[in-house]
């Protein structure tokens, strides 16, 4: 950022809650959603932090070009945390209940991505996803925290 740009920017933090709808177990890409928020708020340089307020879904940065990557992730996690395992005690909401909690615990509920020149600094093949671990569609609340230099 040059000195002229510094005179036109303000350091601050912006937090917003946004709800996204999932389609049941699988991935919902939110990369464009996050980029749009950055543009709306006019964040130039800083950090985009995302938190999901649920224990049956998680956040993930993974390849966004080949859907086989996401399919293979599902395959591996099905083996790690199978639905309806007889060892689980917690099954109040069905056979995918405890498996969803395990999947969430093994992944992440928060992530941060640097922002430079108003753009998420993801790699060429990276995308940000909500990974729904339950079979039924859900409304998932995300908290976005943007911090850094914003255009005034």
C-alpha cells in the first residue's frame, strides 16, 4: 500500500453474522460469499476470519477444481466416523448425530485467510467450504470477522 492509499484507509474490525443453507451431508462452497463481504466492506489489506456456530458442520479449505477430492474426503471420514456405530451413546437426533460431532472435532470450526489488495489470498485451486456432516439440510450461522485496513 503506498502513502496515498494509507491516507484513504482506516484500520478497524467488522463482524457480521451470515446464514447459509446446506443441502445435507457434503460441501457448500462459500469462497465467493466471503469475497463479496470483503468487497462490500471495502477491506483492502488484512484478515478474513470465519467461525461456524455448530457442532454438526465444519469449515474447510480444500481443492475447488476436482469434485473427486471432496468425494474422497467423504469416503475417508465415513471410515473414521461411521454413522450409527454401536459404540456411540449419543444418538438423540439419529444415526448421523455422533458421527457428525466426531467429524466436526476432527476438522475445524474456524479459519483465517489473508486479504491483500481486496482479495482473499487463496491458492489457485483452493476454496472455502462449509462441510455439512448431517444428512438433513440445515441453516448454518457463520460469523465473519474482517480486520485490517478498509477504504474510508
